[in-house]
C-alpha cells in the first residue's frame, strides 16, 4: 500500500497535536522555522543528515 507523503504528515501532525497538546505558538515557530530552513544555505546539510 502506498500512502502519499502529505497524507502521512497530516496524520502524524494531527495525532501529535491531539496527544501532546503543544501550544499554538510552538506549532507556528516550528512550521515557520522549517519553511525558512528549507530555503536557506543549510538545506543541503540538513538533507544529507536526514538521508
């Protein structure tokens, strides 16, 4: 069975919010930080680290 990445991330995110109840500002900071990091010069380093 193949699941699209966006669907898997949506389910994991929903479960994380339901189970851990993080504050809204923390969710916003993590999303914004990930978005900004993906467009920075550090993106290739993070990509190599993740793989």
